[in-house]
């Protein structure tokens, strides 16, 4: 689960490193549980887009779950709602990934 604030590069560095490690270990399916994110800004949005792109480069998939109303609005305003798979709950995200062809 992602928690706190992802407001700058230092705050996202640990998660970025973990994604790279998981990709090197052949992990292909990721769930970003955003329930613990306190605030969303352009850095957070940029992190989500770049993480999805990095994972997609390795033929992986990402599902966002427990997305706040603020982030839903931001995804809509930036026309990124169709870029991400979004689930209401973690269980729904697991179902999306399990039915994925990858």
C-alpha cells in the first residue's frame, strides 16, 4: 500500500526502486492501493504515469485501487482515466489482474 504523501522525487524514490526490483524478479502484476495517500499533486500523478509506463515496458500491468475522489477528478481532468485500470477495492483489482491475458 502506498501511504502518506508522494509530493517530490525523494518521497517516490523508494517505491520506484521497489518496482524495479520486482520487475527484475519477473513480477508482472502490480496493485497500487492508494487508500493511504493523503494528498495528490502533479508529482504523484507523474509518478503513477511513469510507474505504469515502466511496468508496461516489461509487459506488466498495474491496477489502481481505493482511489480518492481527488485523484479520480485529477485523472478525469488530465484525461488519464482510460490510461489506468481502476478498481474500487483490492479484491476487485486482484480479479482484474487474474483475468488479464498477460
